[in-house]
């Protein structure tokens, strides 16, 4: 079947469908003259699109003292679920049924109704467990693919399973970002002002947002539904590019801005922690740098800038959990050259769970994370085992992002094809992770969500500085990134 530039084949068996699709792909020609930058992340960093001030306090311009400034970048990321996106759809008597592992069945139903021009009540979306969805991945797109193909075979269910290369090329990506932090430290050794500017590709393109379906195939139909210019997630709703861009410290003068970079050809949307991952990395590596260059202990320096006792408690919990191992390694004389410890802290979205991470790494040919200690305050914790599992998973995923993951492009197309050119953390590289929960049964439950993502990244970046004496501003922290950071200091 064909609808505009959407072309599909339906067959009785998977083998026949794969063979037919390969036959068609080998004979199809596609026009693609979309302009693309030579370096997508550098284009984001250099963007001159208008910036929006999202938070301001005091007068940062009036602050006087020693100035510290740095810009960090994160690449585009893939959801990288082990299983690719899939869906089953069936049209029968003018009604559509879809079985999907999408994160939002109701937004998907509304988006499908928009594409097919039917009432939402004529569509049923049944959620089924599938490959992990860390926000907006390809699951919704696979559902539309299946529905379009099923429309050509009414009364028959059609299953669509994307292959690995399609998953990398076609699913929405986590946006590339560049976050600049400028801090002023007064004569009393305290941070008196901080400015944060987060440049980012869009985070808010879930199905139905900005008045469009935001489904991949919908943009290519005979009656197309192009993706409109994206709005960002408001800070009052947790933020998108500016998530966790407001420092969680008692700093009297603040100016926080974001710049959404639209003029890029890559499809992006929500990926776990949104802008919080890069913003916490930027702020926390800056706090660590100031502490070290002013001769302060990184833990004590942070505690001196906090007026929330729950924030102090998670930092103290992570440090206390790590203390026995640090003392034993020191006592046994087994602290090796190239080993380092780092701390990262944030309160997720500035309103949800508090999380502090202390990590130990060893640097040789690359970075190996050996031990991670977490202090977590999620308010009332209903299921401690679930909270620990969620936090451990966030730590492991954040380590993978921080050390390994980066999508490659060739012009306007995603060039990443599979696990060979998109490595993720392996079982043998997974460190010991210990989570210490601070339960507040009298307080509202905050949930764990993605509280560990940013602090874990920051802990690794700060551990690298502790180990080899340099700050690596560009993620992931590969061997090449570390060498580049070392060369900048020479």
C-alpha cells in the first residue's frame, strides 16, 4: 500500500514481509536535500536564536568577585531499548484497535484520531508490555505504521516490528545540548551569583503536543501532518531544556535562560530527565571546580551553600556510605594512580526527589566505574525495594550515557545502525551500586523518577577531575574526550 511517501508491504508471514520490504527498499528512490550542519552539537552551542529568561533573582550583574565560567555539551542520545518498537493494529467495522507499548495510550489515541479523521471513541489503544520506553521513543510511530497497513487489510490484524537500524534512524532522539554556567565567588568564598544558559534542541514533541500528531509517518502521507515548531515543556511543569537549570543552592543572585534551537533537521523529543541530565552535570562540575580551586572540601562546600536540611541529609548519606571503602583503600594502600572520587547532587525538577551520588572511578585506557553510593530522599517511600531498583537503574543508564552513548549523523540522516556504533554499558562494566534511602513517612511521596541521572553524570565528571586533574566538558567521557581535555591544559 502507498499513501503519499509512505510505502508499506503486508504479508502473511514475517519472512515474506521482510523479503518484500528488502525488495522494495532496493528499488525505491528518495529525494533528500535537507541542509545539515557539520557538527550538530556545535551548532546548538553557537546558536543565536532568541533566549528566554525563565528564572531571575537578585542582580547577577552587580556581583563582584572571582569569575568561573564553563560550557558543557551532551550529544544526541538514542533511547536504545534492547527490544525495538512494535505494535499490532486491526481495522474492523470502521473501528481501530491498537496494541502498543507506548508510554501514553490516550495521547496516542488522540494522535491517531487526528491522522485518520475519526472520533477518538472509534479507536481503542490497549497497552501491552514491551521494550522500555524512557519518554517518547518509536512505539507511537510503530503504532501508526501498523494502523496504516491494517487499513489496507480490514478485518485482519497487522503486526509491525521495527528492526534495529530503523529504531536508531527513525525514533525520536534525546536532544543535543550545550549548557553554559558562569559563577561569581565573593571574598567570603561563597558563590554570590550564577548564570545558567541552556541551549537545546526541542524536548517537547510528544504525540499531540503543539497541535500536531507528531508521528513519523504522518508527516509523509498524501494529506501530511508536518511537525510544527516546537514549544518547550514549561518550567512550572518540570521544565524541558531548563529542567534543573535553576541551581538548588542558596545563591542570592541568579539568572537562568534557555534557548530552543529549531533550525536543525534531527527529530527530537522527550528522553528521561530531559535537560536535567546536562544541566546538573554543568552546575555540579562547576561547584566542584570552585571548591577545589578555592581549597575547600567538595562536600563541605556544597553543605555550606544549602539551606534545606533534606538536601544536606542526602549528601551526608552518600558521603557516609562511601566512607568505609575510602578508609579501607587508604588504610590498605590500594588507592591506585588514576583513581578518583566524585560527588553529584540535585533535587529532581527542584521539586521532587533529592539525590546525591558519590562515585569511584579508575582511569586507564578509559574510565571504569567501580563503586557508586547513593543517598535518596523521595518523601514517604511506599515500596523500598522498588525505590532501590528504580535508582539503581537510573545510575546504570546514566553511567552508560556519560561514558559511552552518542548518536552519529551523516548530513541530515542518522548514521548509527546498531550496537557496534552505539555502545552501551555492558554487564561486566556495571559497578557495585549501594542505595541508602532516607524515608519520611510523614511527608508526601515524591517518587524516584529520574532523580539519579544528573547527579550520577556529575559524580563521574568530578571523579575524573579528582583522578587526572582536568574537567572534560564534552560528553560522553570517552578516551578521546579525556585526551582532548588534557591537551587543553598543556
